[in-house]
């Protein structure tokens, strides 16, 4: 298992996490066994926007033995008072849900307290006016909540919150369909979504990824908006290559699903290569470097994807990206213009011209 460090802290988070959308619907023994296997395999980050109230006490049966090794992402606004998932911005309902979470999970603290599922400006206005955000901050001051994050599908709304306050983590939907405006949650242009990922990287906001398979649609050519299927590993790698991303949170129904996803850690770079999306992504994806590394290997050894990423982040205002670029052994100035990368890029990026642009930007 690979781990990535939370920018605002020392927490090392597994790049594959545990999404609990489905696991509460499994037979009771299977739910606990799946959690136990996940922790044994090195998963240490669990999102608790679950589809079932049963998930919480079942995780609570397993959690005490590993509590100091596992990070919980708990949503302030996910309401299970009916026995099923519900959504609320009501402060009193949120207070009751937090008490219910702590009791059922058998813990006295929450690692990541999340402003839950705000997709419209009215949602945020209601959340603020109810006092829910202040309540999360109060719990953080008391030590009950360690860090604050939010979940959303809307780049504009996330930017509004980031303008208001710092966040430690953002849960956001990242997959090729949504990034290229395909599907219900494909909100924002390609540039707008990439700009958000870069802002998170710049400001030290980790991203946990939901809907990496677009609800399973991308895994089947009959339901894929592109008419072609991708594998789980291609979708996971696609998300992990985006700036700011720390962990991807697939949903598991059972141990078999879990082991299927974890094969990602054993697969080759070729099996994870998602550059095929360049053959069916929409027109506005053309000319955009998505850091897929399909242009590799460079004949002289340039890491073309990393050079592009540091350039884009630096332009977005990330001063550290400039430092990281300067520390590279081989930079844009070393490009010999052979065109090998251009011939391999599935997105039609003129990397030779871009290397010259990057060279001029960094004053080489």
C-alpha cells in the first residue's frame, strides 16, 4: 500500500481508502470481515457517508482494536435517524447525529469532521445560518474533531468555502466522465475542475475521491458515457494523478470487491495506463495535459508529466511548485525537441512547444 502525507499534518493516508456506500447492506458478518480485511491490507482511511445505518455499529465492532491506526471521515449533515441515509442542515439534527456516530463507532473523537454534501449556494447559506459550521469548529476546539473538511460536487461552491476558511480535506468526485462534463455530477469545465485540484494542492488541502468509477458506469461499455469501458485500476490511477489527491474511496459490497480493487497495488504501469481516454474524450480535452505519462519514456530522460504539473501549479500560485521544479535534475531547458512525446500524447498536446513555454516561464 502506498501512503500520502496530509499537507496540514503528519497523517499518512492510504492511497486506496474505504467507501462505505454499500457495505452496510452486506450480511452482518461479511461487513465486519470486510473491514478487518481492509485494515489488514493497509487501508487506513474510511469515509462514512454510508447508504446504511447498520454500517456504523458494525464498524464499531471492529474499530476499537485499530482505532489509533485508522482515520474516520464523518459527515456533519448525513442523518441516519430514520435507519437509512438522510441529509440535513438542521443544527439540532446534526448534533444528535454526531452523538449517534460516536456511540455506534465506539470512539470519542472524529479524525475528519466534514461539512456534508454542499452542491448549491443555498445549501451553504443554510449550513452557515443554522450554526452547523460553528458547531464543527467548537468540537474541534474541544478535541472531538481533529480536522475539518467538506464534500461537494461543485467547484464554484468549494472555491467559495476556501475563500472563507482553510480546509484540511476535500471530498470531491473525480473521474474522466465528470472531468469532461459527462454525467449528472460533471459540474464545471475541464479548466475549472483542474484549477480546483491545483488550488487544493497549492493551499495544502488533501482530496479524497468519491465516485471514481462514476457509480460503476465507467466499468461497462453499455453504460459508459464514452461508449467504452475502463478498468477499476485505470480509474483509480486517473484520480491519483490529479493534483492534491491523497486517497481514492471505492465502495465495497464484500471482501471479493475489496480484493478486486486492491489488485491495483500489484498491477503494472501498463495495466493502470488510462491514456485510452484520449481517443474518446470530448473535444475540449484536446491540448490539455492530464499528466498521464503516456508520453514516457523521454529519450533524454525528462519527466514530462511532472514538469507539466509543476508548471501548472506554479502558474496557479503555488510557490512550492517552483521550488520543486528547480530541484529537478532535468528541466524543460534540456528538451531537444525530438517530438517523441508529441507523437505519443493521446490528448494532442504539443509538448515540444510547451517545453519552450515552460522554459521561458521559469527564466531558463
